[in-house]
């Protein structure tokens, strides 16, 4: 499974390593994805999400119920 945040949709970015001689080689900028478990009162159960650090902050601001409802509408599942 790719390192994708389920809340924000963030995916890895791509770019180049640039050496001292300015020679470029490909690299990948990963997303800081964590697996976190949240208690969702509306579902009455725990939900495990793969969320980035920014996604965790979004959940803190909006609330887990609103975020889970948005994920269900978008993906059709959790």
C-alpha cells in the first residue's frame, strides 16, 4: 500500500538528489504517515486510520466524527 494519508490525500512527492557536482539522481519525498486508532462515538467502535501529521491536526480541529463521515463519502469504506 502506498504511503497515502486517508484524511488529506497526501502522497509522496518526487524530485532529485543534487550532489556537490550538481549531478541529479531521482529521489522520493515520503509522507509522514502514522497508523492511529480513534474511538468514533457515532459508529460505536474504534477505527484505524493511516494519517499524516497534518491529518492528525485536521482531526483535532474538525473532530473524528466529521472526518470519518467525509472518508466514508469519498471512499465508501473505512
